[in-house]
C-alpha cells in the first residue's frame, strides 16, 4: 500500500513519527510504538518510520492497514488495534504540524478498531500467597535482601507499577506522614500511603541504605557495594519479584499481578472505585475495573447482599 499517490511532502518538514515519539514519556512506550511505526512504514514502501512522509496519509490507508494486518497477516485484534492506534497517533501529530488538514485527520481518526473480547489476564494473590512471597524475601541474608523486601512490599501494598518503583527518590518519602510521591505514566504525580507492613520494610531498608540523597532503591555491585547514583530498571524489579516467587513456590504470577492484587483487595473491602483509581494513577475508572480479580464466589456473596 503506497503513499505515492498523495501530494509530495516538503523535504524540510518535521517528520511526524519522530515528533510523535518524542511526545511519549516512557522509553518502553517509545520503543513499542517505534517498532510498530517501522513495520507500517515498510509496508508503505519506506525504510523506516522517520523516512516515511506521514503527511500523505489518507483514510484509505488506515482502512487498508486494518484489512492487511488482520486478514492477510493474521494478527490478533489486539495487535491490529495497537498498529492502528500508532497510525492514528502519527496522524494527529501530522495534523498538529499542519501536514494533514482537519478533514483528512478526522477521517483517519474515525476508523474503528476491531472488537476484542478476552478473558482478563493475570490474577490476584491470595493472602496466603502474598504471605509466602514476603516470607521468601525475608529469609534472604544478603545485603540487598532488605531492599528487595521493601520493593515487593511497595508493589503489593501500594499498587506501584514496576517502572514507577525505579523513579522513587529519598526526598519523595515522608515516613512521618506515611506517604510517598510517585511519578506515574504521562509524567503524572500522585501520592500513595504506606500501610504499617510496608512502613516496617521501608524502615528496615533505610537503616541499611542510610540518609544520603538519591534514588530510594540503588544498585548493588557484585562486591556488595550499594550505588545510590544508579537506580534499578524495570527489568531488575521484575527479577526481584521472580526470584521471590520462585523461592516461595507460587506459580502463574507476574510482577503486574501484585498491582492487580492491590486493586482487588481494596475493591473487595468496598473502597470506592474512584479512590482506587486515584491510588493506582489511572486516568479513568474503566481501567481500574479491569484490575478486579475477585472470584465468582466473592461476587455471588456481594450480589446476595441486595435486598428487594
């Protein structure tokens, strides 16, 4: 599907894909979207996203993309929608750069995503499982063990994303108030509150870490030296959780399931979903509702409380 039938783009124009990627706050998001845009650009006949003249996009291209990626390439509806979302994002940026007129951008934006129905992924840990997970971390005697215990406690007790745990600095922590400032998706800041169990593990970690300014969770060298100038990355957070899961014998759980557990437990205690949304840093309650992993028995018990 070529873009050559549309008018030539000026050679001096800012590339819409490059501008769109620069707007994304997360490196993980930039990497994923860049990959999708490169695939689309090659389908259009260009080497990569930054070589593609996105100002030539038209409604027909967006419709053809859905057909090509779903029917011919056999991608799942979720994957097709991800490619379409990337294309629409570039189209919006091209419009803002005045490379697309409003009518063309509106037509591209109106292309509907494929309908998707999937059983929700992941699950929530039971109280017994979360107890085993924390106990597995507690059993370690290496210098970094207290750090790992605090990390797991924050993910489980405050619902942090693993990427958010890597952005925490000592100055974000207010132990007297029992609160922590978190920088979430879209560079949005929120405050979470520490339960006594989380506070205890943070206190234990601070006794080892010390009062020096810098990252709350630093890296350890192979020799056991703590470096506060170098924060953990999301992959390191994942490895910390995976190690504790392996040692506890808990199966079929991911790092993100700790966040699902946080939401599920609050909702099961009838905490208002708007409050849960704010604690999790979601933009809307629809996203928060997707984190609810209460069992069918729990929902049945809730329904039985209704009086007619």
